[in-house]
C-alpha cells in the first residue's frame, strides 16, 4: 500500500499559465487526443499517468509544439500556440522538456550542453552562460562533471545534466516525459530528488511518470489518461485513496 505523504511544501499557486481547450490530435485517421481540457496554474505540479498508448507523451509534446494539435486551443502564458511561428519559438524557450532518453549532445561536454542554447538562442555571453551553468550543475549535484562528455556519466547523472540544460534557459514551465523510465533502479532516486527540489523551488511542472511515490509527495493534482482522454483529475490523497472511475481503479491496481 502506498503511503500518502503530505505535499513537500506549502507553495504559492498563481494565475493560469497553461490552458488547453478541447484539444484534439490525430495521426492519420487515428485520434490520439480526444478533446483535452486542462488548466494549469503557475507553480502547480501535475503528474500524468495512464496506460501505454493513452496519449500522455502526445499531450505534453503538444504543449511545446513538438507536435501540432489539429483542433482546440492551447494558450501558454497568454500566447495562443496557433499564433505565428515567432510566438511558438518564444514559447519553446519558456518551456523546458526532459525526455526518457536524455537526448544530450554526445560530442559536447556537460558544460557545453548547458551553454549552447543560452548562447545561441538567448544571446547570452559565453562567460555568463558558463557561470549560470555551473550554478545550476551545483543545484543538480554534479558540479564536478562539467568537463566530462555524456558517455562518461551514469544514466542518472546524464538525466540530471538534461534537467540542468533545460534549467539554463530559465524556463517558466518544465515538462518531463517518463524521466526515470530508462534508468537502472538504483539511479531513479537521484533524479527524483532533483525533481522534488525543483518542485520546492516553485517551478510549474508537468510530469509523466508511474513513480506514484513521487506523485503522492509532490503533485498538486494527478491526472489519469486513457485512450486519449483525461479520465480523472484529483489531488493525490483522493486519487490514490478514493479513485472514482473504474479505469483508474484498474490502472492503480496494476501499478501500486
Ligand atoms: P503514451 O505516451 O501514453 O504511451 P503516446 O502519446 O506516445 O502515448 O501515443 C499515443 C498513441 O499515438 C499510440 O497509439 C501511439 O502508437 C500513437 N502515436 C504516437 N506517436 C505517433 C506518430 N508519430 N505516428 C503515428 N502514431 C503515433
Ligand atoms: Mg509516452
């Protein structure tokens, strides 16, 4: 039985930063998102779970326009995502994303991975970008790895570099797509601990994960998706102790 710990800190929840209204997405004739409605407030932490193929990755990829939705509205920090390309580019800078498979640049050092986008995209000087990167590498507890290449690091360290690299762009929102699924079990916690610290710092976070301990500790709301729909949304205590839908109950029976 999962122990439901109280939320990590009391924190401020602000105005709406993400608004999805009736969002639909298909691949060919196959509808992957079937009318998603979701409103996320600044500072909120959302955990998204659900069976494989339910549309979790597609949902968060639509949020930074790695995928384009075909119907409905997505508004991020006041900017509609259907606006011209410039609007979308600026939103992408504000929305960090961490993938299951790290996606670091193998030919660049840790420090270079962290400074590339701030220098190229934000136009920050190399010295300033490096100073920021070193501060953030400390925050994810790997300051001593700055000159190494990704291949020289463990999976847990690589994923912390990926988180640091995103944070170097000073995002307003962080999206995580199963960030610990590719890790050996003994490395899961070192990544989750960094994510808990990030949550405590007040970052708006949407995290696709089946780490239900993390969800119960950190999430303000847990979302359960199935077959392209949001089936249930509730604070963790309700979600785990009194799920409403049969589909949620069945899923929880499998993962807990
Ligand atoms: P989840 O992350 O919940 O496992 P996904 O969002 O990855 O689900 O996928 C939802 C559905 O969309 C799955 O049936 C998957 O096969 C399909 N799908 C995902 N990406 C593509 C794609 N690029 N082309 C065609 N089908 C896709
Ligand atoms: Mg997925």
